[in-house]
């Protein structure tokens, strides 16, 4: 009986870790500017403005990849570009 409870506890713990992990979504906070894989596909970790706050920004190659109110600029620490407010 005790072994069953330990096994169930391990399964529940593994599910919690798996469910809480993963990549940050567009607009969510991130930690490593320019890091590959920290944000979901199609986004990169960078500063959206002059503040020190990092968030996942939409990646871009050229200006037309960004909404009209944003501009495509390089991300420090990488060769990627992200859409930032104008």
C-alpha cells in the first residue's frame, strides 16, 4: 500500500513539473536576452523598450513582419530581430 502511494506521488509530481515547464509565450517575461528556445516558436527574448524588463517578442526579418505600430530591430546577444513598439 505504501509503495502505491509513493508511486502515485511521483507520477503527480512529474506531471506538475511537466505542466509548469516549457517556453514562455509572446509578451510573457523571460530571462536571457537573445537566448534560443526560452520563448515559444516565432518569438525571442528581448527588451520591448528602454527598460530592463525582458519579454518574449515576435521575431522578424524585415519591417513588414511587424504590426504597423512596431518596428523590426536587432536583439542584443543574438543575430535575431524582434518587433518592438515605435
